[in-house]
């Protein structure tokens, strides 16, 4: 089973990033929603561009093969074949013409040749190991490629690890001896996740002062003005979810935002976030501000 590239962890992280960048503090909710949706579309565009890059790499090595050097380890690799046959959606916000940006392909080729990897594949397992190595160590260890991708879209900086992990997961889950059940993700596959994210952003936007007030007196030895901005963004987003999403269990919300804090804030942040949320949950559950129903009652 192929995992969902756009899931609720991704959505929560994107919301926190919007709050952190003060996007939701602008008095233009329509612009916020458009920017949020576009950021998700752009994530999928990075996936499509990455697959296009794999295709172009294979085409390039095909064009330079000779009787002395056939590059069979790439050209006969079943995973390169797999990605070469994927139909990418034509309508996209961002595309990269890799033929016109061949210097990045040249850099990948140069480092591939320098690594002197030329053994012939013997099995699908060899193909898999080589593809993962080539994709992770040859393609994405190219500094100029990494910078080029970042320059194309600001949100892609955060998306690169996710997209890379997704592509690696695809090849690991593929069984090439059976019918291929993989379908390229499209934006319409994630309507539920997008609606969740838009609702969460709107709740933060509409209630930002109220949400911030719940922190008053509940932060040991600190006031809200002294909290690191990323921690404040995490806390406000978490409180909004706790209050306005009654079907989401408290434990799920806490765990999700603690994990986000581990990735985006300081090493001690998760302990701080956990402690503050624990106190807020106890107080707001007691006075009825947090009230869970249905699946939200699961502990």
C-alpha cells in the first residue's frame, strides 16, 4: 500500500508554517486560503518535476551510450523504466524543462562517473538498491540541483525531504512481478485534507487573539511575548484544533504537534509544548471550552 503524500501531519505542519510566517495575520482570508492551496499544489508539482528529472536522466544516458559504455545499470534498471512510463499531469502551476537545464543533468552524470559504478544488474534487488543509491546519493547530493530547486519555489525547501522519502517509498513498495497499482497523486485526491487545513487556518485567523489569551498564566516563568515564534505558532495551531475540531481526539492533537515541534523547533521545545498543552487541556476541558464528541472521545 502506497502511503498518502499529503496527510494530516503535512497539513498541520503547513498550517504552523503559515502562522509562523504571519500569513494568517493579514486581513485577507481569501488570500490565505489561496496561498495555502497553492502551497499544496506546488508540493505535488515538485513530485512531478522530480519524476520528470528521473525520466530525463535516463534519456540523457541513452543519448550518450556507446559500444564501449552502455550505462546498462541505468538504462536496464526496472525502476528507471517504471518512472519513465508514468504519465504526469499536464496542467501544473510549475514545470521545469530539464532539457533546457541540462547543466544539472551534466553534474549528476559527472558525479555518477566519478563514483565508477558500472556493474551490471543481476536482479530486481540489485536494481532497487542501485536506484535508491543513485536517487539519494547522486541526484539529491548535487548542491547546484538542490539550490536550483529551492530557487524555483520557496515552499519547495521544506518539501524536498518529503518528496524524496515518497519516491523511495514507492520503489520499496513496488512489486514489479505483479500488476502495478500505483497511481500518480493528484490534487483532487486530497480534498478532505485540504478542507481540514483551510478550516484550521480560518479558525486561527478568526480567533487569533482569543487563542493567544489561553496561554496567559499557563506558561511557567514566561509571558507570551517571550515565547519563540515557532513555539507560539505551534501552540496556537494546536489550541485551535483542540477547541474547534471535536471529532479529533486530544491525544492525537498533542502527539502531532509535539512531533512537529521536534522537527522545527529547539531540542527542548517538545517538553515545553507538552507541558503547556497539558495544562491548557485540563483547564479548558474542565470549563467546557474543549468538548469532544464521537471519535474525539477516544483516549
